[in-house]
C-alpha cells in the first residue's frame, strides 16, 4: 500500500497515520519528496482492505500494491486448472464447445437439439431451466421440469449439462441434476449465491457481470474458491458500453488478460454478447484466436418460435458448418477442437 | 410494434410475417414505401415481447411502441404514490432524509448515530446488517444481530429503519425487524428476490443497478408491483461510466425522467454515488434541486474507524450543517424538509 | 512516481531501472517488502511522463504521484479565476447565464431572441455560426455571416457573444467578432486548435469531450494556459454512457470536483446534455445547487422550425420563468443571479 | 420515419404534424391503434434529418427507418472496395499489415525498423510525425522532418507510408509525402479536417473515435466520400469503457458489423487498443479471425527508450514470430497474408 500525503499535510498528520498502521501490525516507511510525503506500508496490505485510510487528515491518495485476491491467481498456482466434468476436460489443449438452446422449452425439442449439437462435435449441452428475464411478463423458464428434460437429453446423448441457477434455495436440484452450475451475469455479485455454490465441489461456470471489471470477476471467483470449490471456469459474455448496434460489446481482450492473471479456464459466449445470430460465427472464431478455452453457443432448430433469445440462436446446420471452421482456427493457434 | 423490412425482402417474407402475427391474435398493417416496406402491428404489442421477430426472413428492424411496463407508469396512475412508513410519508411535498452508518457495527455506536441524525432532522435510519462486499475477505456485516441493533435504535429514537436484504431466505427477519427493505444495486436484477419482496406489502427501496438503464429499473419495480406490493420507491445511486475520479457517476437526469414516467417516489444516494465525503454535500443539494423526493446519506461518528465505506461518510456535525443548507434548497424548489 | 516490481523481478532488474532513473536526473529509493519490491522516485516525476517505464524488465505497475498539469491547479493558484468579458464577470459570486439559439439562422430571429434573453436576465448571448454536425447532410451553419448576425445582436443588446470555432484557419474572424471562443466537445482534444486559441488572450469556453475524463479536460485547459492564455472556463455538457433515454449523462459531480482541483470557472450546459427541453429546467437548477459558476441554455422562439437541436430548446417565455426559479436556487446556495 | 403520438395527443396535434410533413414534400399515413396513433412518413426521410419533430405537440417518439448515410453503404455498392496504394491492394483477399514505430524519432531508427518489418512481411510503414498528446508537456512529434524520414524509409524499402494529420493547414505536406493519410480517433469528428481530405483522392485511414458508435464512424466516412474521395478505410482501435485494466476495449464485433453494413475495408489496431505489448499478439490473431482486412501494429527496436507508447510496442523479432502465426490464422479463415 502506497499512501501519498497532500502537499499541505502536517507532520502530525503523518505521525497519526503511522500510529494507526502500527496498531494494525504494519510497518510504515516515510519518504519526504520535494512536493509530497509518501508513506509505504510494509507487510500484508490485504489487512488494510477495509481501512478507510483516505479519510485520515492530510491523505491525498491510497494505492494498493497487492491484488486483493489470492487463490485464483497465477502467483498462487502456476499451472492451468483443468476441470473434469464427467470425463470432459475443460481448460486443457482441447477447446470445449457447450451448445444448446437458450431456454429449455419442450422435451423432444431439447433432446433433438442435443443430438444435433453432439453429432456436430459439441461436448457439453447448455440450456436454461430458470430464466432471468428483464420483464416480469416474459417467459420465466420451466424450472425443475426443465432440469428434468436436460437429464433426459444427457441420458440419450451422454453429454454433461450446464444450466443457470437463480436462487440459492434451488441448490439441491442443481447438485442432483446439473453437471455444471452456471452463475449468470446478473448474479455475478450475488454473494450469497456465490457462497452457496462454493460449499460443494460441483463445477461452476461464472459469467462476468454486465458492467463488471476483470478484477471484480476474479474477486467473485475468489468467493467460490475461498469456500473450498476449486472447479470454477470464468466466462466473458460481453459488457455494457455506449454502443447499441449489438446487444453487448464482447471484450475479447479479457481472455488473454484473464489467462495471464489466473489459472482458471476462460469460456466465451458470443451468442449473448452479440445478440445477433449472424455475428456469432465471426466472434466465435475470434474468441478461439484470442485464446479462449471454450465457447457457449446458442443453437435452436426453430429460432422463429424460440421462447427466448431466438435472435441470437443459430440453426443446427449452421452450427455444423461453424464447428468445421472453428476447428481450422483452433489448429492455427495450436489447439484442438 | 413497427417492423421495417429489408430493401430486398420479398412479398412472401411479408406474408409469412403477417401470418405469424395473425396467429398471435394481432392485426398487421402493411405500408410499401419507396425504399422499404413497413409493417405496423395493431393491438397490444406486449404480446410480442417474447417473439424473436427479427429472425424472420426479410426483417431489418423491430421497434416497440408501448413501454413493456404498466403498473409503474404515469399512464396507469397519474398521481404521485405516497408511501406511509410508520407515519413518515415518502413521496409528498416533504423531502425524506434517510441517514445513518453504512454498516451496523456496534450497538452503542448505532444508537448514538441514530440520535444525532434524528436530532438534525433525519426521519429514517439507514444501516446495513448484511453487506454485499466485492471481496470475500472484507467485513460482511453482523447479520441478524445488526438488525437487532437497528430495532433498538428505532426503539430509542422512534425512527423507522431501512436495511438491505441480500438473500430471499432472510425475508422473515426483514419482515419482522425492518420498516423498509432495501434491494441493493447488485440485486436490482435478482428477480427471485424481487418476486419475494413483491409478495408482501412491506415498503421496498429499490436501488438502480450499477449499469442499469432507467427502463430496466422501472421493469424491476414492475416485478414487485406485479406481485401485489405497491409500496416501492426508486433510488438513483450512481452508474458506472469510464470516469474514475469518483466512485460512480451520479445520474441526476434520471430523477426528473423517472418522475415524468412513473408515479413512484425517487430517492437519491449521493454517498455511494460519489464515494467521497466532500462531494456528498454539493450532490445532495443538486439532487433536491433536480426534484428528488428523498436522500440516503451515510453518517458515521468516527469515519477513520468505520468498517465499511468510511471514505464517503460524513460526521454528525457536518450532517447538521448540511441539513440546514438542504432546507434552503428545498424551499427554493417549493418543497419542505 | 511509485514503481512496483513483479514478485519474480531480479536484483539486476531493479538496478537497471534505478540506473535509467539516474540518467534522467532522478533519485530512486528502493524498498523491499515481503512480497514485492517498490521503487519510489524522488524529484519532479513529470520528467517521467514520456518514459515507458512499464516495459522495463520486472516492472509490474507504475503509479504517478503528481498530477500532470500545473497551471490549472489550485496548488498553482489558490484563488478563483474571475474572467472579465466586456464587463461581465465570470467566476465570482454572480452566476452567469449564457443563452441563445443553438445555431444562428436569420438576423431578425437572432436579434429577437437576444433581446428576449437579455430582458430575462441572461448576460451572454450564445449562438453557433459554424456547426459540427454528425451527418454531412445536416445544416452546417452560416459561417462568417452567422458571426456578423451575432455582432449585430451584441450591438443592439450590449451582450457579449460566445460562439464555437471549428477550424484554426478561422481564428481571425473569431478574434474580431466573438467575445468568448467556444471549443466544442468534439474538439476538446484537437490540440492544434487548443494551441491556436492559447496564443491570444481572448476568453475561451472549453467543453468537456464526449468521453473525456475530468483529468483530460484539465490537461486540455493546460494546453491553452501553457501558451499564455489564462482566460479559460471549463464546461460540463454531459458524457456518453450506456444510458440512451436522454442524449448524454450530465455529470454534475464533475462540478465540485473541478472546483476543488482547479481555480478556473465551471459552466454547465444542461441543454446539450439532456437533449430534451423538459429536462433542461431541473438540471439547470441542479447545476447551480452543485456549485456551477454559469449555465449555457438554448433558447429558440420557434423550436418546431429550428434548424438545429430544436428538441432541447426552450421558448423565451419558459426561459423567463426558469430565470426566476434559478434565482431562488442561487440564493439558497449563497450565490446571485 | 415512424412517429408515435402520446396517448393524450389530440386530433389537431396529428393534423398539425401531417400538415408540416406535407410542406416538406412528404406523405404521411396515419394509423390509429388501441393505445397510440402512429404516423408513418412515406418518401425520403433523410429530408427530416434536421427537423425537430419530437417537439411538435403530442409527439412521443420519432424513429428513423433509413440510415442517414448512403455512399458508404452496401446498398449503394454491393462489392468490396479495394484500395490500391502504390500497388499494395487493401480490402481484397490478402490481409494488409501496416507496421512501424508509434512516433518517428530518428532517421536511422525509422529506416531500420522499416527494413525489419518489411523483411517480416509488412507491406505498409506506419509512423507518426505529428502526435496528438493528452499533455502539452509530452513529445509532440517531429512534424515535417518526421514526414521526410518516412519518405527516406519508403525510398529504401519501397513500402508506402501512412501517417496522421492533425491540422488541415498541413494538407500540402501530406499530399506530397504520405501515401495514406490517417485521421486519428480524436479527430474522427473534426469535420473540417474530414472535408479537407475529402477533396483529394489520396487514400484515408479513418480511425473510430474513442467513444464513437459504429454509425458515427460511417457518417464520418460519408463526409469524406460525399466530397469525392472514395479511398477510405475504416479502423477499429478500441473504445472507451469502464474497464481500466487495458487502455481501451477492442470492439471486434464492429468488424463483421462494419463489413455487413459497408463496402469499405476495415483495419484493426490492436496496439493502441490494448496499450500493452503482451496483449497485441492475441488480439491481432482475433482481429483476423473476426474478418479484418488489415492490421496496424506498433514495432520499435528499443521500446524502453521510445518517445511515445513504448508500453505497447513489440520488438522486431517478436513481430517476425507474430507474422508467422498470423499467416496460419489468415489461412484458417480463407485469407492470405
């Protein structure tokens, strides 16, 4: 922690601050520059995380040196985390494709799409049973029944399933029926839900919030790891900016940045990010080129009648073509599909 | 709903779309312009909210005409909603000041601050018992014990209390002990929590999400009203922008915009918005000048030792001065304090 | 300047860095903490502004201590700058109202509006002769002829005039005909134009760029002051955010922040910020409550036929009412109108 | 143009609006829905671009149907524009790599870097002679002398050169010495400069503004094309968002979106976008995968001593490796390098 004093700060302001640091068990090193006095704090400055040092008299600014997270960092674990989901390995050389409908709607439709994406090479089935919808008048998902349809699709295809949890009270259903629990963008800072999924070892797909920084995403992951669950994958799904031509702005720079800072696998969701089916293919390719470990892609056999996000869903035939193209890009960056 | 067709759209594309609209019970009016064909939908276009019309062949854009909310709108209710919280009326001519510490820490401290803000003219006591913190290593609040301290402070001062709920499983404690339940910015789109508080008539203070639009805030309020709870107040608390000099960018334009679109009271939180105590006073004055019905202000008797957000807390003596100044501004815009 | 080394940085990385700092005439103080080594730079760290220190081996982060500006700061000049524009003093106790049409269109219309706003209490006439328009097919302004109309309006009313310059090649016309030269938001970082107006002592109204930070606004002002022109006023006119309900997000927190950091007068433009005439009045009041030294307000006697920004222009009769209300708010915060 | 009336709009409000549209030579079609009356405007609604229709009594919202640009659109020209710069073709199957130092500093250094990037496969030399710098105290470029160094580098390598213009008064030097004139992000809406470069047929590289929308970028290009110059390439270089971990957020979704809407070549600048040399390579690959027609990459043989943007410059040896990797990605998406 580096504390810069105001030019008009008095000696007793500096002394008062140093005294407080000592009380907290930290050593302070005071340097008097020409225009400013600077106080460096030696010791674990995570102790200062909750201290409002900037309100101390004479303090101009406070700059932390250490990142506020630990378990998610490359410093803590150098090698990549590889998560094993019923035999599907996420985070290794092979890129994982998770595909399926936005929302689970009907049993036959779900199983049908599952078979098609599986045949095309996807290894995880995605599908929302509980849907977070901006309007109370929109389709809210089938709930438990939706989870059951996913279980049936898994039975028929062998694909593990990922589905989003909205409420900690549903944790039992997800532990029983889902293979990966998704925490959606709107719940990235629903800390009670993070704590809940942190108490089990069921793999978690944690999506970046609509306006969350990369650092906040890492801190939310730290919530889960600090409770004991190390099976966390991070997901970039577009952030909110002033640009309204597409639903969100896919922040692919976050992919290499996250890979550098953290050992956790990084997944990209080009479907929700763009909100337009014709932009999904180029951004899926770009995500792999940028270093993503996996993709989440919405596939629907009849987008015109999809109950949710039909605009961004691609048809199974297009998905098959896309897989062929993604394979080429993966190989160009020394990965496999 | 106005649907604009692409220049190359064929007649059968238009027919296909019109047919689908008829199936949904809506009438379509087709207008062929020089460069584009436009399809107007007559009837309640809220029926179309979940229909992915933009994926129909030949469709270029889809523009809704009606707002997707109803109960929160001025069209539904012309007069201002006034919420009675144990005798304190929120939303009328008198501006309501809610003040207190960011987090409830100790009983005596809480009661002491309550007495001071009450003496200075505040009419609601604020205090967080459950705290949403970005880092798992930060102070997470006292939980139920914190609520009990607020109850004691209410007993000694007569002030109703507002406190934030984080988890639907705690609803019982809040119904019993709080007078206003706060839904924080991070939970504005925690739809399960919105539904939960919507099932009672306990007043709710709903904060705008970090990157929520004004329209999304209204839709989240609609979730609560549509379950039966009409006692909702909206709160502008700063949005996330590229500017990093202060914690958030207080969007005061939202105040008159919300007042025009909705009948619900609008509260402003200058403390969380700015994150700096010296900016709280000017923004509190500006909020009242812009038409706010109330303010949420953090007050702490010893900000240097506050366990949460000490940077933005003002001392009771400053709060007293601020109240005198706010009174003058309130009168200048024909309100009372 | 505080330079934090990576945990894996070697001693020779630190030595290499310290050597480079010495070459630049600066002293370095090295502190070895438990997890990181920190290098403090003593001396004027503005010397380092152009040095890419973060590319040196082993460097993790570089944090400047001193602000990169000087002349615009409160440290350089404690008292408020008051600019005298033909007898109208901007930056003192009296709040300056600048009003007039968005674009200068016709002579009679311009003179008519000037008389009305003058009668209502405005002291500066605003009007665009050269218009920066997003589309090449929009009305681009009358150019020199427009400036002549402003000169005529000044002659008949005695009001000094402010108008926007777009091109350094027009400087001669502005020096001759305008009393304040406006640099618009789109030109806040047109550094050649800043240098040009910096070479004279004609007052300059510098608008904040659409996505400029407060610090960048100060640096652009520093460009002008560093060339010799000290007569600069800063203008907050709304920033670009994700919110699209109004044209821009008026960032009123910038007003007290700028007043704290700089001695220059701060003007607010609620008309361009909101883009809607019915939001102008509440935000004008809020701006004064937040501490603005002046306002820029668009007034047009026939908004339905305005060639530019009719949506945000208010009629002279409304402007008169607004002035009466602003006077009350000004007095409530110990200012005059 | 679709105009939606307020629910309370009277018949005479509709008549008044229709009358005004007729005066402008447009036909109006009025549709009375259950909750709103809608007025459709038939004819070229570009005529309405400057009409403030939303201020007419009873009008709730105004939605344009036609895009406000024409010459840049795919509707105007179906085939891709290919620009020939001294034999280097930009916009065809082959991806164009433009590389070189951020700023031109010394003759030998410039020629040396030019030879290295040419040998590695770059086909255009980039280098800034006039530099737009946030601070007046930063290195501002060598000006004309810098252009001369670029001319010398071109002479020795045969590579065409691209350099940024800041001031319309320098147009003569650029016409004489540069092969492509760059309009930087800060000048994307410097409309006088756009008009100036529009009057010649010298190729222009137009960078997207820091917070410009894709639509605004197209309108700025339209400025240039509408003056006669059809040799325009668009450049995505990162936009400003709330994320501060990297300098800007590279918006790669803009690449396929621009390619769909416009026939102009699209270039990506991963160096300025990320501001960090180690993020340049992954984002360069991602840009090609997303469909970019070319890249702008900063290369410097001694980043520690670069006078500008050393943080984001890569060394010639890394550039050589990068080119080999880019070639593989280009082939994976059926392009050549």
